[in-house]
C-alpha cells in the first residue's frame, strides 16, 4: 500500500521534472537566440527543475532501500543483478544516470549564478540542463524497453 503510493508519487513528480526541464531548456534556447535577459523566472524554473530532481532522488531511495518488496533479502542489501538485465538496470544504471543528471543540474545552477552576461547564462543553461534532460530521457527510454 505505502509502496504503491510512494511509487505513484515518484511517477507524478517525474512528469513535473520533465516539464520543468523542457521549459527550462526551451526558454534558454529562446533567450540565447533572442539575446534576452536572464530573469528571475529563468532562475525559478531552473530551481524547480533542481528541486524536482532532488525529490525524485529521495523518493527513489525510499522505494529502493526501504519499500522494496523482496522478502528474501534485507532492506539495505543490493540484490544480485548479474543475470537479470532489468534488475541490473533498476539497481545500477538508472540510479547512476539519475545521480549524474542531478549532478549536472546542480553544477549548472552553480555555474549560471557565477556568470555575469545573460548570453553566457543561457548557453550554460542549455548545456547543463539540456545534458541533464537528455540523460533523464535516455534513462526513461531504457526503462520503457525493460518494462
């Protein structure tokens, strides 16, 4: 019961994460090509993307380590995933890709805060948030393959 609630919340927040990421990247491309100013709205959308990724990480860890429905192994033991590609994806690859996407997003936020010119901010935003979004989309496409 609790697993299903947290898992559904994880899915809904992933949709919010994708929307925030897409809006951030699209708005950055428009700002870069139109030579616009980097506004508080741009900072806010990128902050929402970052916060949604952190929520995803916390919910994913709760699902994986605390609510896993395996009765054969303790909650904090990583399952043997050498023979099962789907299990390996969820146990190793999905987690690694999402943590790296979060790392890129956080690195981008820090770099954008230090940039002075709006054009530099938009370029950095497209690079960091776009790379992060590509990693997320890549991970989701692999997840659909293993489903």
